[in-house]
């Protein structure tokens, strides 16, 4: 019998993997506080999210 993940379970797995990857990036590459770059990236991400039919994450 095949078992499939529900979309809720899949999202939870994606969120957990995202948290793990954030920790790995912070440790290996560091995080840079740059107000101008952060503002620019926030605008880009907000525009991308606005184009999604169904936003998946908060």
C-alpha cells in the first residue's frame, strides 16, 4: 500500500527543512546586517508573494 503525505504534513516537513537550512546558512556563511539590502530584498519577496495564487507560508 502506498502512503502519501497530506499537504499539511508536506508543508510541515518543508517548514522544518527550511529551519534546518537557515541554521546551516547562518553557521557556514553568516548573516549580514545591511538595512538597504534587507529593504530591497523584502520588496522583491513581497512582490513575488503577491503573485502567488495560494501563499503556502506565513
